[in-house]
C-alpha cells in the first residue's frame, strides 16, 4: 500500500511540506540515496523550530493551500517538468528510418547467427555423434548400476566385517528381490526399444529415422559430453557490464578522495535517482559534491573514480551543471563505447550532397549520429601522428566534393598519398614545401591564398550591390548561390599540416602565408569559405610576428577536433584552455588500434561529444572522388588544377629557368645563378637567394660542386648536370 493509500485509510498523518523543507534544505537530496521510506510523523512546531539553525529569518511564506501528502518511498519531489518517465515509444523508433534501422540491426544479427552456425554445422554433427556414442555407453552403465543396486555393496560389506550374519542375510534377500524387479523393468525397456526399431525398419520412411535421430542423438550427446565442452558455441559475445547503485557510486567518490562518509560536511549526495540513459546503454545520476569541492576536482580524479566503479576511464563521462560548480551528472556506460567502430562512411553511396546540409562525421559515446554544419565555420583538427587526423579531415573534404558546386583547394604540407586522388576535383592541388616536378609549392600556395582572398573581397562587394529584397540580411544564401553560380559559390580550403608553411626558410614567405591565412580565417567563413586545418604540431611554431600570426590563426578556429595527443599542453593548444576546465583532455584518450579516429569535438554544439569518426580508406576515397569528378563534368563545374587550367601565378620550372639563364657558360656559382634568375626572370625569382636556389637544385638531383670562374673557386653547379636532371625529370 502506498503512502497515499495509508493516508486515505487514516493510518498516517499529513506532513507539512514547507516546515520540513525549511528545516533541512539539503536533506531531501540525502534521502534519495536510500531505499528506506521516510516515516510519516506529525510535525511538532517546537521540533520544527529546533531544526532551523542556519537562518535567522523565515525564507519562505506559508502556502495558501492545504498541505499534501508525500510518498513515503521517495522523499521530497522536485518539480521537474520533464520527469523521469520512460517514453511510450522509444526515441529511436519514432520515425520510419529509426524503425528500419532497428529491424535491419536485428536482421543482421539473426543473419549472422544463421551464417555462423551454418558454417559450423558439419562440426556440430560430428561432435554430436561422438558424444552421443559416449552418452549411450554412459546410459547403459547407469542402467546396469541401477539394476545391480551397487549402492548396497557397502552395507553388506559392513555386515560381514561386524560378523552380523542376520543383517547380511536380510540385505541379501532385499537386494535379490530388488534385482529381480528391476531386471524385469530393464527387460521391458529392452523389448520396447527393440520393438520400436523393428517397426521403424519395416514401416518408417527416411524422414522418420531423421526425426528420431534429431531427438535421440542430441539427448545422448548431452549425456555424454563434459559440462565444460559445449557442442554449439555462441555466435556473439555477451557484453560485460556492472549494475550501479548509489552505494557503489558513493564508494567510488570516497575512494577517489572527493569526500568522507563519516564527516557530515564532507558527504557526497545525489540530486536525482539512478536511471538509465535515453539510449539504454548506461546509467546516470546527478551528484552533489561537498562544499568546497568542485567540478575541477572530479575531472582530476576521473581515473580513480573509474577504478572505484570498476570500469575503464573511457566509460565514465562527467557533465558540468552550469548552475552550480558542486553539481554534475555522472554517466557510466555499460561497456567501452569508444572501442566500437563507427563503420564505413555513408558517403560510399556516391550520391550528390548539399553543402548547406550537415556532413556525417561519426558516432558519439551514446552511438548517436554526429553531423557537422560546415558553413560559416573553420575547423581545427589535431593529434599525434597515425591517430586518424588526416582521415578525419578527409571525411569532411569528401562530403564537400560530392556537391558539384563547391570549389575545393587542397594544400598538403606533408606531401603524402592520403590526398593524391583529390587531384581529380581540386581547383588548387599543392603538395609539400620544397620545389618539385610540379613547381614551387610555396609560390603556388601564396598565389592560391591570394586568389581566395580576392574571391572573399569580390563576394562581399557583390553582396553589397544586391537589393534588400534579394539579399535582406546581406548574407550569402543557398538561393543566391544557385542564382549567381559564377559569382557566388562555396569554397573549401584544406590545410594539411599547415604548420609547415609557417616554418619556411624564407621569412618573407612565412609572413605572406601567415597574413593571408589570418585574413581568410577572419573574413572567409562569412563569405562561404570553409577552412579545414590539421596539424600534429599546433604549438611552438615560428618567432616574432610569424609566431603571433600562427597562434592567432590556430586559436581563431570556430570548431576543434582533438584526437589522441601526447600531453595536456598539446590538447589545450587544439581544444583551447577552457576545454580542460570542462573535463576534456585529449591526452587521456585511450591508446590502441580500436581507438583510432576517436576524439573530442569542441565548440560545434552546446556539449562536447566524444566522436568515433566514420572510416573512408584510400579505396573508399578514390571511389567517392571518381564519382565526384563525373558529377562536376556533367555540371560544368570542373575548374583549376583538375581541369588543367592555370591558376594564380605561374609555377616555377626550376630546372628550365636555370638552363635559360645559363647561356653559354659551362658552370656558374650559386650566387651568380641567383643574381641572373632575379634579373632575367624577376616575376618568379625576385626574392631568390644563393642558398635557396642551391637547395632547390640539389633536391632535383643537381650536384653542388666547386666551380672556378674568374680565378675564384666557389660552390655552384654545371650546365651538363642541370640538363641531365631536367631530362630525368621529363622522362620520369
């Protein structure tokens, strides 16, 4: 019977709600952590007055309405409009897509079981016959032991040892009678089995034998097999998880040094009851820390807290309550969610995408889909090498290329194969920092950034000429991009290992790149330029103005994604200092192959999810990019590098330009060569130095040798060596 029922029957009295609330403001939170009911007692005014020792004035006025009974198993209820009730229809089954996904998931699981056991069916049959034969002999042995009454052998032996002939004869007569009766029973059983076999031989079809074997053989195999040797093994593992209650949580907090159970002012309490997460994959409770202990203390003690809960640290999630530094929500997942792959990218269907819609990125710790709205943002991605940084950046670029109206520029500072196939669609395709067969990447980058900067200026100028009816807010819209496709379009700039372009030998080039990137980052997103920057070294770059511009460029990204980092300093450089205060430190992310592509996505939403990114390997990327090129060819939007068009300032042909200025001289000093390049081809070599041209020529296979000119011997190069390197490059 509930408290309401007891009150109606007159077995209890009503407790005045305000008196108790004023008497112990924090007791309602403590009562919730116990399962014992709060006894209903009449409120004595004198006793109530004694409770209030903290305040000298009355905080709340008396209620106008009559007091109402409180359920004795709950304590004081908070006025929560959301409540803790489970939904009638689960959230994931409220749409056709969700129902289809659930059906598909169960169908895949069922199909896996069928395939798993189907492949092992011959093995199951052989084991069943083997253990069935053992079971038959065990059955015969049991029946014979039962007929022989072997359990009486001890009693007859004891009678002989004691010399009690009368007892022995009594036992002997009993065992003979028992054997006679059981012998007739065994004979009847044998006759019944023999008769059944003869009948089946004479009249039973083949399927009758099969049905009999399907019943008898498993039964005999069950009798014959050892208990620890099952014939049919499970097709799927059973996840291990612990059921949590308030006592377990309290023990974990106290062991982590976040309170003391025997000191009233240092006890941990709960604001809510223990409940399951909305997705049903974990447990959560709102925790109230003792006065003087805050959220920072819980973050620092997270590993100890996980140990006290007997789970992995990646199963523990802490969510800060913005209304109180003492309060936070503790979520403990049933199993490690980060070790479960998010699967292949949905972009593999190669269907056209719309850049104005969010891009699929992965799954969070609750297995909910994570999508990123790419417009109006810049995103910084950082991690240690080989932790999934490039794959994460490439996911966003692959989404962009499937919109045929998006122009994309790829700048790969490490010149890796990861971005090679983007040459199929890229307007700019720049690799490395040293001159190569394609020219000087630094000059290409400066020209590309200058082109993007001019596009931003032109876009803003064009928007300012439109009427308020056509462009009411002065902002770029999808409708305007469709109406003026030649003037207004979205541009994605990918800067892979961008720090390499802040550490160039040429300080003037460093400053040019830094200034252009800072301008694009500050003004570009509002003009439809999406910036995706990735780095494994997000700090300690450059000096003076270059360092200042690098830090400004890094810190002004609107969204940040940090995968596994080497230390807390690097994590803060990527996520920002406020992220650590909120409990997010990418250096604490788990290590291992199952955790590749796992990171914190900061500032994209009101919360910071731990994301497992989708996978798109090299083969997947090539498939998507091939389809994207076909789309652009049909739409007529293939431009720049992918269309073999010249973009920006012409590339340096290092060896060709060197041969052009050599003239008839067989050899030149590096200083002479630099002067001739600057004088004769100033548009491309105005800033060249002897050391720079020497490094570029040596990278292309030209040896640095001693050259004697005018009686002076200095380092330089010979024309024949340059010609050989040019021929090798042309045929290679």
